[in-house]
């Protein structure tokens, strides 16, 4: 039976990767140590998701392991090398706000952990597909230099701008403020590219925008749509940071993202890089997202606007999906923002109430 190793297997993208590849006939080994609870508190714990995966799938094995432990990672990969076909790396410290509170942990998890995984793959199964969940924060605040129009409910690019359909990987990552999180993820991103090109390994970096779905353990510092819906449903006050709430994000459902992983794995390339997100199909401003949450729940959200934007935060981000779709034309996102929010609300109604 083919084997997949998934890091961060209790998280949003990791857990959907487990489900997808188990159902596709794989034995899946998950690496998870619930550091999300340390980052964001007990409400963000992934333990409940991990327990459910173990109970649901006999083909799933959960391994409690810190990806920074290079020797333990290497032993695990050696044990599964004979049947290993794909490594899906979603484990991370995911918040640029949190990174500033502990830069060493942020960098060692995101950069050193990725290096340990790459080296274990190169040593034990270099032809296994290596999928790295990167981030659009590798571009720093460079997107904030775009000539945005200030519309009533959102910021927007002029229709004739080259990036109107979305930003592709041609945007420079240099000469910008990244946040410490952006730096650690950029280091990991470049490592994955270099291992692909230098060692001719099938690797890919998916530079994601906002990734979301019903199993997202949204928290104040990470998990935009999930936490926004949670606050609306529970009456928890919410703070919008900067830009008058008109900042725009594209939002990609985790199931659509994992489908992109599978498409790449079916025809992998060495050192590939793609921006990935909801694109023009699925995006919203903060104000538009608040309106949707209120409409879906029938409740008003208690929210306030802070004049201070988060360091390195984007005013506008929509991913250009065309480069990936040109290479993998069978893939397209299927969930737009209203569908994502309705699913989050329905899946979490009992828990959050």
C-alpha cells in the first residue's frame, strides 16, 4: 500500500490531506504534536481532530513528533521509505503576530523543521513528491505598493492592471517588510525550491492566501474566516486591524487546496512554485466578510476598528491561479466565500453554542 506522510495532520489542511489520501488508497502517517494549542491557547487545540482521525481511519497512524527533531524525523522516514510516495508538509507556526513574541521558536519550527523533513526525504526516498504549504507572506508588504482604488466596501485594483486577475509568483520577495513569520516561511520556501532544483527532487511550494474550512480551529491571531464566524455566533467582540476594514483576501477551502496537492502529485515537477488561493472566484474584504457572517447567522457582530494595521499585513491579496491551472487544467476551486462561511457555521454550530 502506498504511504503518505503528513505533517501538522491535526490542522486544517493536514487533516483534509489525511482524509483525501486515505480515501485514495494510501496508508497515511501523521506527524502532530498540537503546538497550535501552545501558540493560540486550548481553544485552538488540534487534539480533537487527531482523535477523530484515529477513530475513523484504520489506515491512519498518528505519531507525536516535533519536526525540529531531525534524528527522530529521519528514523520515521527510514521506517516508511519502501512505500513512501508523498510528503505533505503543513506543520508550521502560522501567525506573523505570534512570531514577534518568540522569533526563535517561529524560525526553528518553520525553517529548521522544513530542513529536517527535506533532508529525511532526500536521504530515504528522494523521488517522493514533497508538497510544502508556503504562504503569500513571503512577498512581505510589497503588495501594499499596488495602486489600489478606495471603493465603498473594499480596496480594488484597476481593471487594466497586470495583477487585476491576481498576483503570480513573478512578484519580487525582496526590499519589503516581511514580518518575522514571513522571513521564516521564506527560508523554508527557498529550501524546498533548492532541494528540488539542486537534487532534482519533485518539490512544490504552494504560496497560500487565506486557507479555511469547517475544521479550522480559528483563533484571534490566525484563521480569519473561521474566527470571524465564531465571534459572530458566540457574541465575542472582534477587532479589525487597519485599512478601514477594506483589506481584501482571497479564501481557499482546504478541500480545494488538497485537490491541488493531488493534481501536482499525479504529474510532479522539480522546484515548482505557485501562488494558490480563491483567486477572483473566492475573495472578500473584511467589511464584506462581516456582512456575510451576519446574514448567515442572523446575528450582529460586535466589532471595532483599530487604526493600527499589523506589521507586514497586506492591503489587498488575490492569487493568480492561471499558472497552476495552465499546468494542471483539471483543477479549479469549487467553494466561494459564502459557501465556505455557511459550511463553517453548520459544522461548528453545536460546538460553538
